[in-house]
C-alpha cells in the first residue's frame, strides 16, 4: 500500500489556522472569565465592530494575574468559594486597581498605587 501524501499547501493552511491569534483560547481562569463577560457587556453597543471574548483575553488575563498578586492568602481562598455571589468590596477595589494597571501595561504583574 502506497502512503498518502498530504499536499504542502493544505498542511501549511492547517498550521496557519491552528496558530491564528484570533483563535486563541479564552482563559479558563474564573477571574479572567468574569472580566471577559463584563467587558463584552460593557462594549456590546460599540458600532461597526463585532467584539468577541478573544478580543479581551490578553487584558483580562492581565487583570486576573494582578488581582491574584494583590490579594492576600485569605482573599484568594475566599475567591475559590465565591459562586454566583456578589463581589466583596475588597475584590472590586483590587479589580479596579488591576484594570487601571492593565490598561497602561498589559504585562503588569504587581505595581502598588
């Protein structure tokens, strides 16, 4: 039996589609997911532009990283128990700080303000 050859153009096209930044997976981090959902709600009325979750992935990954860096151990354990509950005030404050930092620097890690 003769092996089947895959045309180079087909293989190249497949690799381009797989590596496309537009198809980057949306974060599985619950903080990032919440951020993405909020950003989609905030930007739903933007005209002439169709926004998707992947449009906010880098920003919200940054927000989640900064939130985790700014929260203390007790707050982090509380985050794991929050499900469909209102955000505590400390989380709102930390998220605002993280959002400001990530708007300026999407690679922000931990900066005190």
